[in-house]
């Protein structure tokens, strides 16, 4: 296996990031959507939308194997995990965990005081629980997308 490097994403990566998220959402998360939810989600991760998030200051990091982007993580306001996707054929290799650790450290350096939130699909819930996140509410549905709100608080 080639080594994985984590780097800050740039605007030029937005199309590849969009394609990676859309492809994996469609193959892995179909049970997470109600009527119209998948279409709504796919509109929120179009190339233009990813570029706009970056321009609005969302922090995006990518995992790269050789020259291929195989994973992405995004953080809004250095506190809310917005996207975390690893390409299906690269899963179960620790890439998501590397991305999480990298954006965690980046967010703390940017002033986060140790509280992180996210909205998890049921698919990812066990992963986030292993990383120390806890559910803070029941599963919800918005715009046809099912999710469970979670948080992680760093103990001092």
C-alpha cells in the first residue's frame, strides 16, 4: 500500500472532492435518505457548493495516495465536522481516523477550546463512538436526510 498524506485542500480540488463524496454517498448511504433526500444531499456537494464552502472558510483536508485524493474531511467554524468521506475501496485502512486527527489538531490551533459536533449517519455512528463522540439527541430527519447529532468534548 502506498503511503497516505494529509494536506490542506485547495479550490482546485473541489471537483474531485465533490465527485468522491457523491460517489460514496450513493454507494454507501442509500439507507440514510428518505424521499428526495439523496437529491438534496447531492446538490449540497456539487462542485460549486464545495468551492463555496471553501471560500466561506470551511477547513477542508484531503487524504492523498500518490496523486489520488482518496478521502476528505471538512470542518465548519473549527468545531462542526461537516464532511468525512473515504473512497469505498480505501476504507478500513485508518484513513478516516488520520483525517479526523489532522482536522482536530488544526481546529485546536485555530482556537477551538475542545468541543466538536457532527451529524452522523447510522453507517458512521459506530466509528464516531469509537473516537469518543456521544449522541446528544435521537435520530432526526431534515431535507430527507437521516442523522444523529453527536458531540465530542475534550476533557481537561
